[in-house]
């Protein structure tokens, strides 16, 4: 099986980016180990602090964030990092070439039930003019990402990554500690009969999303003429991994619970990296009104509605937005 390094070289990835990715993955391997220790290492449960999103931090949110921050800031390749668990950008190495945004632990509510969790990351070039702790340098649209992906801490530890030459899946071989290529150039089926959305929020959605979902639920008796199945892992990494593997549509749409915050998911370290992976695998990713990768960010913790997955199904969903 092909090693990660070999694949990155074949994809013409610059050496410095390869070294940065390897550093990032060293951190993820450590997180994978800590996660696997669970209650034995006392890493489950919550802390007494909240993050900038107002979410109560789990111990594993804090531990994963610290591991990534320490390893990346000492690497020499990174100018600054930005994290779900950090209010502000953290300056690292002045002549570092890259900026990294990460969700250190996605699916926090799954930590205490031994269910799917992961780390999501997005890498961009660091502008030369920036001061290392200047947040404005991060405010580039997702089209500017040079690498993005996630590490899924499941029954196997897996990496899904793109550097703009397709989306590849790798599996961590814990016997020697390397990621091996287990699926090259993922192609998400254009059509699907599976959706992932938290339907308990249905009453808060816009009318167009309500109508789309009503038509899916009507099955072969409704306008879509086919029966759909539903899955919800409650960790975006788990849901997106399934969509990459076998197709589907994933949505966390705008809802009116916090009208000033459009949706729950964060642009820089959740929506953008997943949108890049999905598009590189032939899928689509939209806010409902525009391509996610073209959203011009105005804040490192900005939220955005997310609709992504199988291209034809995303298009079908977007037709409801166009009609409203
Ligand atoms: P995080 O654990 O990083 O805060 O992200 C959780 C997100 C995302 O992974 C998932 O799709 C969504 O929250 C689940 O939301 P609900 O609890 O509303 O279903
Ligand atoms: Mn969180
Ligand atoms: Mn998350
Ligand atoms: Mn998180």
C-alpha cells in the first residue's frame, strides 16, 4: 500500500507543505492515542470552562487543542494557528509559510459515549505582510486553501485529505505509525437516497428547507419519487465520512434559534475544509445561496449554513432556495 508521503509527492505537494502535514498528523496520532485510552486516562467528561462559541468544553476539546497548538507552533512551518477552542489567533513562527485553522475535536458530545469524533483542519498560505497574530490574514475565502482534511478517530483512525488533486483516504497503521493510502481519488456518487440533518430543528428552518425535507420524507409517493433513509452521527466528521464513502446529503441549514448567527457550523474550520474535500471528490457544497468556498469571511469564528454531498441531490435542494 502506498504511503502518505509517496501520494503527496505524486500530487506535486511542495516539500514544506508535506513537512507541515506530517507535523499535523503527528499531533493527530497523539490525540488518537489519548482518545483510545478513554476513561483509563481520565480524559472523559467536561471542564468548567466555555469556549468562545459559548459551548462547555470537554476535557478532550482542551487536550486536543493543546496538543495541536504545541506541536504546530514549535514546528517552524506555521505563522499562526486559529482554533475553535481559542478566542484569538495564536502567532507562531514569523517566517512560517502557512496558516492553519482547526477544529481540534469535532463531535464533542460523542466523547463520553465512545462514538465517532475527529479533528478537522484547513491550511492556507500566510501572507508575507502579516504580523503572526493578525487575524485578518485568516480572512481568505475557502478557494485559497492549499490543503484540508480530517482525521477520524473511529474503529480505525482514518485521514481524508485533499491538496487540490482529488480527495484521498488513508488508514493509520498502528503497527508502524504511518498513514497508508486505502482509497485513491474518492468519487462521491452524484445521486443518493440518504440524508443527514438534525430533524429536531425542523420547526426553526426556513420554509424552503422545510419543503425540501417534506418532499424527501414523502418518499416514492412524493415529487422526488424515491424513498430516503436518514443517518445522523452528531459529529460532522462521521457524517461527512459516510457521504464521501457512499454518497448522501448532509445539511446544517440556517435556523431561527440565533438569527444573528447563520447556522451552527463554523466556516473556517468546519465548512471550508469539508467543502474542499467534497468538491475534490466530485460533490457540491453550498450555503443554500452561494458556494461555501467563495464565502468571504469576516470573522475567524464565523458561522455559515451548510448543505453538501452528492452533486445532484445538493442541486435538488438548492432548487427550493431558488424558488422561494
Ligand atoms: P463540535 O463538537 O466541534 O462543537 O461540533 C459539533 C457539530 C458538528 O460536528 C455536528 O454536525 C453538529 O455539531 C451536531 O449538532 P447537533 O448537536 O445540533 O445535532
Ligand atoms: Mn464545540
Ligand atoms: Mn466541530
Ligand atoms: Mn470541536
